C-alpha cells in the first residue's frame, strides 16, 4: 500500500555534496537517503540522532565565537575611521598655513598698540622693531581696534598689511589717522580706529575634548607635522601625518577584509547548521515512518 | 491501518537543501538590512536636525565633532561638512533599500519553489522556518532557523 518512499529509493546511495570543510569548520554531510546513511554509519536511529545533535552543538559553539569576533571588528572599524577623520582634519588645518594678521608699521617711530576683540599672541617683529606681528587664533572676519600712539614724530601714515608667506597680502592705508594730525605731543593722543580686517583662516585648531563625563576642556592644537598614534599595549608612536594616514588606512582595509571573510564563514556555518537540522528531522521522520510500518504489519498479521 | 494522512514523505534533494540554505541566508540578510536601514534613517534625521539648528543659531563658531573631540569650526565649513555627510548617508540608504528589495524578491522566488515542492510540510514565514513530516498524530517539527535549536514538540 503505502510503500515507503524510503525503501523504494533504497537503491539510491547517499552522496556527499558540498564542500567538506572551510577554515576549520567541518562541513555537514548531505544525506540523500536516510536508509543508506544509517547503514553507512552502522548506527541505529537513536545514536545517529545523538551524533547529529552533538555536531549541532559544536556548530553552535563555533558560531558564538565567530559572532563575538564579528562584533569586535564592527566596533573597531568606526574607531579607525574616526582617527582617520581627525588626522585628515589636522592636515587640512595645516594646509592653510600660518597667517600673520597684521604688520602694523608706522612711518614714524612710535609705539603701536592694538587691541583685538579676540585672543591672539603678538610680538614685535625682530627685523623691524616698529612692526608688530600678530598671530590670530580665531576665525575671521574680525574687528580690529587699534590704538595708535606716538611719542615723537607725527604719525604720517599707517599701513596695515595682512597675509603671510604665500598668502596674498592686502594692504589698507590710513593716511588720516584720527581727527587731523594732532600728534607729536608728549602725551599720546588716543585715537581708536575700527578696521574690518579680512584675513585667512585661523591656524591652530581649537577643540573641546572630554576630560571626564560631562566635563570638557579646551585645547589649542598647534600646527605640527606629526601625530602620535596609540598602537595598544601601552605603546604610542609618533608618525608624520602622511605616515599616520597610510597606517590607519591600512588598518581599516585589513579590518574590513577580515570582516568580509568572517561574514562568509558565518554564512557557511549557518548552511551547515541548516543541513544538520534538516538531516535530524529526516532521520527522525524516517524512524517514525518505520515504526508505523512495523505496527501496520504487526496489526495485519495478528 | 496506517494513516496515510499527508501522504508519503517527500524526499529532500540536494537542490532542495541548497534552496533552503539560501532562503535561510537571505532571511538573515533581510533582518540585518532592516537594522542597518533603521540606523541610516536615524543618522539622516540627526543630520537634518543639526542643519536646522545651524540655521537657527547665530554663533559664528560651531563645535563640530571630529573623532572624539569637538573642534571649533566656522559656520560655513560646518554647513558644507553636514551637506557632505548628508549626501553620503542618503546614498547609503538608497543602496540598502535597493538591496532589501532584491533580497525580498529572491525570497519570494524561493518560497514559490519550495512551497511548490513541499506544500504543507514546510513553513517559510517570518522568524521561523520549519520542515515537518505530515504524519497526523506524530508530528515532528524542526525549527530550521538559526535562532532556535531543533525541538521535538511531541514524542513518538
């Protein structure tokens, strides 16, 4: 009657299809026919099921390990990308070059003092004592107040030149400093003059970084050619910007490649798990089928 | 008398096995894609909020996060950076959506094939994929899904 399709296809031998193993993960043998599979193993149903279950557990273990590795890599990759961003930003800042905002020179000797709305360093130019050089650390445009005081000779003209080496120099001339030329007396005549100075981008990078949770501190990162990279194991090495970028990029590429291989491994593993599970189902079904048949035969006989 | 019930047991060929494997893999990829799309959408929303805030603020210097630190950046530069990031995430989102569509299409194909062969003996719906033997009383359901281990619902 209901001839078991299993016995009908008993002649078909179970063939081993698929890859036998991959990177240490044993492949699951695909079973074409349960009867021949059991004969091949020489086991009864229960032991076969036990063996398959054990295989499944091993696969699960390996899967957990691989998943943990995958999580690690997935956390590492954004970190490396962030580092690359920072190094790139530092390099970009460096590219704009130092910008000397103002060489204020006066035709007459005198002291020039100027006040800026923002913070900056300022010193006298070594070559020319009547020149003051200011390095600006804030973005432009900014408003410049300067105070001109002269003690001796009258101030004839004032030149504000800005722009550093390699940067276009702009000049503005102030021939009329203050109201009229009432200069030259012993006491200074203070005349503030507001000038809108347009310069180039700021030099040092100002950044707020986290000292502790909720607490941030300001850092003024000067231009430099090198960055220090934390290599792990309490080791930090100084690299030039280009070398640092190259190293970080290489690490990023390696991490991404490992991740790909890992994902492929996981897929292979899942396939083997699926095959094993289906095999367990089929062996069990076959067993149930056999029992039913035997019951039916026994019932017929009696 | 043997209860025919669902009829003779359908054999699982290597091709079927491969189809089941492929379906399982596609299913996983689908779930991963759903998560990734969610994250990409969130990033998009955040960038939009950021650019809105930028329009409202009157500060000239914005603290822009680069890596772990907040660098002082001028407003224009922040604007262009945000625009750039917006482009990148939009393209990413498009790519993910396209992949999701293709995965769904492939899964529908495989469903047709597998349901065609196994009819009621297999279930390929959300979360759970199982293949069963259609013997009326003695059911043995195996969850073929990497979330569940094989379960025997009822004994012999």
